[in-house]
C-alpha cells in the first residue's frame, strides 16, 4: 500500500524525536551508572588543567569538588528532562500519526520542548560555557566540542523538520 508523502513525513518526525529521546535516555543511564567517567570530564573542563600552558584564560578555572558534582548533577537532571520530553513527544506524535493536521501539529509541543532543552545542554552548556568560558577548545584531552556540534546539528535539523507545516492526510 502506498502512503501519501505527508504521512511518511509524520513518521519521520516521530522517529527522529524518538531517536533523540533514546539518545538522551542512554546518556542519562550512562552518566548515572558510570558516574565518575563523565564526572572527571566535567571536573577537568572546570579545572582548566589541560588548556594551553600560560593561557590568560586560566583565571576562570574552578577548583571546588562540590561545584564539580553540582554541575554534573544539574547536567544529568537536564538530560533526564530532555529524555522525558522527547520520549513523551514521540509517543504523542506516534499516537496522532493519522489525526487531523491541527491535532498532529499540537502534539509536537513536548518534542519541541525536549529539543530546545537539548540545544541548551549541548550548545549553551558544552559549546558556550565549556568551550568558550572554560576554554575547552584548548584541550586535546578533555574536549567535547566535536560531539556537541554533531548533536546540536541533528537537534536543529529535527527542530526544522518539526516546524514544517502539517497537511491533512
């Protein structure tokens, strides 16, 4: 049976949001079950102990264990909120695949919220705060900018996909 292209785009939207939700869930599971692996990443970025020797940006470093844990726990909580929103959003999208365009469009709210949270995590958190404020770009060891750019790119592409106008089937 052939489906109209509008239906296939609805499936693509729901699947893309579900994939983002799954990724965020796996990140949360990884960060909680293997807490200290990525905790050390946060610690070294905030300590700025692997940036260029003599960098004039070193004055921004933080060397406080409480702040390392607090920052990491806030990060995990934000990732969990993203996972929840994207999973709930994808379920609503799948539930309304065959609904009227207005109803399918209205079911995007949770997905959009989750994606915006993800952009805040990986663009604001990693690229702006980690990359620029803590000069993560100077580190060859503790540098997550490449991964953050890939994630942000996909999030923005899916956000654009979700923005496309819905048509009745």
